[in-house]
C-alpha cells in the first residue's frame, strides 16, 4: 500500500474536498471519456444526478457549481477563478458546453443537475451519475463516480473491484508498510525515521529534488492560506451570516504579546487562530490544501505554523519531515478506514487530521517512531465518535472552530507522547479499526447529510 504525500495533500479549492473537488474531478473525467468515445460526437445533452450526501448538502458545498466547472474543463489544482467565473456566466446564458473536438452540447446547470434525495447509491454516500444523451434523449454514455473523501474519485467499477483501478501499488516500494505495526518494525530494522522511509518511497516516483520542492510548495500554499485568513474580515458566503473571526483574534494575540499581558493558555489560541484562518478561507471557496480533506484543512497547517513560530529550536529545514510523517499516518488511516465525513463522520476528517498533525509535530520535536505512533493514536482516540453535522450543509458551523480544537488536541497528544518512551496500551492500528467500525455503525443523519445533530438544533430567530 502506498499513498503519495501529494495525494494526501492536494492543492485545490474550498469548501469541500469530497463535495467540491471530487465532483469537479469526476466531471473532468466524464468529459474526457466523452471526448474519447465514438458516441461523443452524437451527444446533444449532458445530465448529472447527485446522490446521498452530495444531494443533501450539495447546495451548501457548491457541488452543482463544481460539476459545471469540471464540465468546462477546470480541475481544482489549476482553477483560474477569474476565467472560470466568466465561463460560468457564459454557460448560464448559453446553456451550452463546447468541449474540444466535439460539437456544442446542451447543459443547463439549473435543470440538468438533479439533486436526488432518495437512498444513496450502494457504493458510497457520495455518488454522481453522468449521462450523455442524444437528440432524442436516449443515453449514449453513462458513468457512475464516487467521491470518497480528500478529493479522491473512483468509478463504480473501481469501487466494486479495486483491482481494476490503475494503482501505483505494483511498484516495488522500499518500505511498503500497510499498517502501523509494519511501519514500526521497518523503522526499527532499518534504523530510519518514518519521514525517511516515506521519502524513500516517494523517490520511486520522482527525484528527491522534486519531492522536496513539491513538499515545500504544499507548505507554501498552506501558509499563504493562513496569511490570507488572518488578513480578511467580513461575512462568509452561504446565508448563515457567519463572520470571519481569525483577523480580530490574531490582532488581539499580537497586542497581548507586545504588552506581555496574555495568559499561558493563549498558546492554544494561537493554534486555533491559524486553523480558523484556513477554514474561513475554505468556507469562502479559497485555495486550500486537503489535509487530508478540506473540512479538516486547518489542523495540519496550524500545528506546523505553531511549531515554526512558537516552539523552541524549530527548524524550517524540518518542514518536509513534518509533512512526510503526517502523510504516512494519513495514508494508513485512509487505507484501513476512511477520511470521508460522509462515510465515517468528522472523526474521519478532523480526527484523522489531528492524528497526522500530532505525528508530524512529535517527529520534528525529536520523537522516536514509537513516540510518533503513540502521538497519532492519542489524537485519533480522542476524536472517536465525532459526528459530521454541518449547519445548512456549509463547512462553517461547527467546522471552523472544530479545526482549532483539533489542532490543540494534536499538540497535547504530541506532548504527552514525548513524555513517554513510546510504549502504550492501545495501538494505532486498533484505534483506526475502532474508527472504521464506529463509522460503519454511525447513523447516516450524523454523516454529512445535515439531517441530525447541530444541523437541526438551531437557535430560534
């Protein structure tokens, strides 16, 4: 099993990796399928149906907008917002797509994107069905996609038979650990850190220089997102009238530092404000990095920024060690459980992010592989059972604050692990399995449908 650091940390846009980035990627995939198929030249109309969580919270997560952008050829990582907005406006006027190599195809986002509120598709809670129709309305080409969290997308065939998916797992990886037990054993046998093993695996796909440059690029986008979030104010889109708070809190913290008037626990406020800055940007549809998802995008950047700005002996040269370690833990969780809020609840998103951040921080503060594994387990353990219940389907309440609290838990977990020798009662693998089982048995109302929890307990206006 191998999941690249560049798959765990993907540059994209808000507000959701599974509800925005995934559907956009699926739409591009279908567009390419249509361009390659002989039937594509007969296509007169495209229709898309959204199922499960994508239907229930699709409006709040801008899923319909993402599908339209994908059918216009845009991918999350390369989206030019200004050009995309012009093309979207033109699409709403002309109701026509003009794919390269194909005749104009009718597509009206208002009527050709269908929100199906019936039972979800069998493969995953986030399902999309794309259909190309001829002039008489007959289906020429149909494909079903599942957005499985973190921006990852698979077809129905790949979901049912994973072996049909093109996989990098055929590569002869130097350190092919599938679980934490194997990871720790390989680290002990070879005398390597988790980051070093991850770096060796990555080097099978690209040069060491490219790995380092790519990881630094990821951090640059993360940090720029923090800076934008700390600089902007005003209301977030979506109708809840939630105001950005990161800028004001940051100004307070800077003032307290200058006057030496802050309390010791203000350290947790610094963590929270970094995380909130990211998730306010995500809620506004800005550029973020899946960490491992958009809904949990603030935790890892907040803890890494906290390390660089607040920890004694912090070394910028260790940024890649932090992110590679975090990615290794994220890969284990995705492989053995889920990072999808629609599948596992928020324990799979913020819980996974906290485990990743705790592992990264523990590593750069000098932790052994055993202590790193312990840090990840502590952080994940104390998110078990957390539901995903976004109010109005927007990644705002409780998601923005939840990232701040997840970051503080990550730091606490790393600190506790560093106080010990790495030995502990509950192994990380068992904790990951507990999360998987909990997600399986969690009521669908509490898994990103906005049908339960905080989403239905609103203040009376």
